[in-house]
C-alpha cells in the first residue's frame, strides 16, 4: 500500500439509518435541555427552602444526559474508515475524523451477535485511543477497557478491510518482537 489511500464506507441507506435513528437520542437529549435547566433551578430553590425535591425532578436531572450518551454511543457503531500507509482515519460522531496510527491498533476479533447465523458478520477493532463513546462500546461488548471500532459486512469491501487491518496488526507484532529481542 505505497502512498495509497483506501476509503471504506457504508452504503447510503445504512448510513442514513445509522445517522437518523441514533441521532434521535442525541436530539431528544438536547431538546429537553431547557427543561433540564428549569428543573435544576427548581431543585436548587427547593433545597434552599429546606424542602426535599420530588423524585420526578431528581430523575429528570439525568434524562437528557443519558439520552445524549446513548445516542452518541450508538452513532459510534457505524464508522467510516480511510486506510493509509501510516494508519486509519475513522469518522467519529458523524462529522469528526480521528487518526489512529497502526501502532495503536491492538487487535481485531469476531464480535458474536446473538441469533446471527454468520459468526464473522461484525468485527471489533481494538485501539489505544479514540472517543469516550468508543470506549463505552468496548466495555459493553466485553472487549476490555480499550476503545473499539466496529466494522460489519455492510461496509464496502469488508473482507479487504479486515485483511488490511490484520496485516498491519501482524506487522506491528513482528516489529514489537524484533525490538523486544534486540
């Protein structure tokens, strides 16, 4: 892959479904923020008058943040990837890109999906650093404390992308062995 760049993306229907459905959580959380601010002032004034705030008020204090957290985490499931000689650029949270050098790619594993007849339908790529939401995904899918990128069969040239990632992981392991023994 000398000075070559390869982009792997999801088809338009998959991308729209991912962005549309998961963004609803984020937008819902943002939409209720004004009510959240009023609730905070209500709880504070209740506490200042030495009364106890109601359970509904206290429960609502978490609602927008949980909605935003869930939505942003779900948006991290469908990550567009650009592979270069030096590493991968991953699209995170719809509009932002994060560069991951090959030395920071730790491994790739098959992610089992309950009820799926195809065991290699989704792969989990463990990396050293990414976003907080990718770290939550890693913990939820029992991949450890490292952030993960998910790639699934809906991405263009799925097998080719898996092969490229596996090659670079193998090269990293070989170079680590060489430095460790030298």
